[in-house]
C-alpha cells in the first residue's frame, strides 16, 4: 500500500536536563499486511499516533537540550526504531520519523537557555583567546631565543675571525723578524768576511757596529733630504754618529770598504791558479 503520514504537533515534554520543551514531528508509515491492520488493532492510525506521541516523549527524555539541537538525525533514527518495533505486529511498517520543531516551552526558559549558550560561547572564546595569547607568547619566546642564538653565533664568528687575524699577524711578524734577523746576520757575515777571510768574534762585533753606523747615517740622510721645514736637535752623541768628524770618517770607511771588496773580487778573478811544482829525481 502507499506510504502515508501522521502529524504530531505541539507536544510538550522534558529533556534529560529537565528543560521543558515543545516539539512536533511527522511519522511516515506503510501498511504491509492489511489483514493484521484491520483485525489485530482497531483504528490503527489513531493508535499509531498514540505510539508516536509516547515514543517522542520517551526518546527526547533520554537526550539533553544541546544534544537534541545538535544532532536531530540521531533522535529521528531512535524514534524510527522504537515506533517501528511497536507497530510491526499490526502489519504496519514505520518508514521514517522527522522532528519538525523543537523549542523551549516558554519565553523565560528560552531566555535562560540563550544566556547559558551565550556564557558557553564566552567561555569558549576566552579559551581560544587564552590559547592565542599563549601561542603568541610562545612565538615571541622562540623568536627571542633564535635572535639571541644568532647574535651569539655572530659574536663567536667575529671572535674567531679576530683570533685568526691576530694569529696570522703574529706569524707574519715572526716570519718578518726571522727574515730581518737572517738578513742582518748575512750582512754581518759579508762585512766581517771583507775584513778577514776567517773573521773572529771581535771582527764580527766590529762589523755589527759598522752596520749600526750605516743605519744611523741612512736615517740622518733621510731626515736631511726631507721636504719638511722641521729642525731636529739630538741630545745624545749616538743620534748624529757621535760628532761630525766621526761621521765623515765613517763615510770614508764605508767607501774604502766597498772599494776593497770590489778590488778583492777583481784580483781573485784575475789571478791564475799556480801549478803544483814537480819534484825532480834525486832532489
């Protein structure tokens, strides 16, 4: 047979949290066995309505107000199962049940529920705001940590660079000093060799003093050839090579030493090697 429906409207009841409500719905059914529908129950449509009314009050009483508002499909399925099992023996099948309206029974209750929902929304909002503030604080914390770590790494890199630069500078100064010392030692050896083929310690000391005098003369010459108008006064004898007489003697000795070096080198190159005399027999 065809599917038909029964409307149940303005039904009062209570939810599981004792909230008075008014609800209405539609019960859809189909007669599957006309004999049972006619002879096993009288006025089956009215009895189906009564079963639907009783089931609505019973099922809604097992759910809280928020559960009914939030998930009507679950309640509709529960009503379908309860009503269907009750009217099946009458040869009638419950195809579905739909809750049409669901609201508080009076304005005062509705206002209280609105205030309750508003308080719940405010509570959730405060939780979200607090969580957002915590997230912002955590982000600031991580940012500060990363910035401090970056600054620390920058300082470490700068310190490491300064350390390497100082090491390289000290190594360069050490190598430069070593080269200067080798050059001075070589100059002393050349000057001492010019004085004697096998120079003694005293001759090496004289060669060192001569080199020092040469250095002083070079410095004085540089001062004399300078473009400035400054006047220099030397308070000790070492600054000017003791006196003008000794300065002149040092210059002469310097020129004589250079001439002797050149002459010695020329004579050594021009002198042939003497043959070894052969011993005659009987000599």
